[in-house]
């Protein structure tokens, strides 16, 4: 699921939100395993970003990505990833 709000703050800026679930093994039967393997829990992915139009030909984007239950395992702590991106437009 995605949501975007254009021109937030001033024209050319963009606020975005992404929420979803990474691919998950529902059922798997490899010969090396004793029994069918199923991912015990569900990972969730949350991403938010803000793209700031500094000048007409330059954008700066700040973002945060959070993965809850990494590797589909609730025993794992959430993973936080900060992002910084610059775009030069020609």
C-alpha cells in the first residue's frame, strides 16, 4: 500500500508512505529439511520519505525504512534504515 502527498510545504515537495509485506514462504519441501518448512511469523515493511525541492534542478530526499520481524521471525528486533538521497535534474 502506498500513499503520496504532492506539494506538501511548497510546490515540488513530496511526502510518501509505503507499507507492505516482503515475500514469505507459505510452504516449502526441500529434501534437506525433515518436514515442510513454514515461516513462523510475518515481516512487515514500513517506509516513509520526504522529497524536498531545494531549487528547480536539485532535490534532497530524507527517508526511514523499518522492517518489523525481520526474516519472518518475531524474536528478531526491528531493523531501522535511514536514507539520504540527492537528485540533480538536467
